[in-house]
C-alpha cells in the first residue's frame, strides 16, 4: 500500500484534486474519495480512461498498469476509513 500512497501523492498527483484523509490530501476539484468510497474496479476504470475533467492516466501513458493497480488498491482500502 506504500506504493499506492506514493503514486497518489506524487506521480499521479491525485491529492491535488481529491480529498483522502489517509493521504492527508484536501483537494477540492474532484470528488472526495472518502465520501465516494469507490471500489478498486471503479478507481482503475476512472484512472485508466479518465472521467469528466480527470485525465486518462492509463490511456495517456502517465501511469503504468502496475501503478494503476497499486493506487486503485490503496484507494479502495483506505477511502472512508
């Protein structure tokens, strides 16, 4: 889960847009992941393909499939806890 947290805060920069207490992120552009409590499948789909103004981190080759797996696992496990 450490890799997922690192990707969330650094390479993926998810923290700039999303709120997630475990990551100490207070972004307010995208939805609060603590409120949404997405599944790993939902996170993988959104991160890979993009949704709304969120870029397609997978399709645009910003994150590797392994990085998307790590960050989506992390978000599912900690969101709302």
